[in-house]
C-alpha cells in the first residue's frame, strides 16, 4: 500500500487573478489528489493536498511553475502524514 501524505504549500508571486487556483484544482484532480487551493490576504495562495507521495511530488513541481500567466516567486512546502480531512479537491 502506498503511503499517503499531506502537503501544505504557500505559493508567492503573481498568483492571484491569473487562474492559479483553478489550474491547481484541475491538476490535483487529474492526479487524484484531495484538498483545496485558497487565496490568502497577502496575495499568496495556500494549497493543502493529500495523496500518494509521488503524485504530491508532481503537484509540487506544478506549483513551482504555475499556469501560463502566473509568476511564481517562491514556494514554502511542508509534508506530514495524511489525515484524511478532504473529500475531492476544491477552490476556496
């Protein structure tokens, strides 16, 4: 059985108003991950996701580059054991 993990990532840069959350949602769903993407008041985006470590690696690579019009300047990511808190992947 594959070990599931929890990823908490804060993405900084030009990531609000460019479809970032929707692109993350599409990628996470494609990867079979659960969780959410949410704009933060400081202009960054918070992503929390759970799934297999390898698919979280793929999502993290996507977060580092973002969709076409985004300009990612920084990514703070932490991993922990999955908690099973999410059902599907949504934007908030």
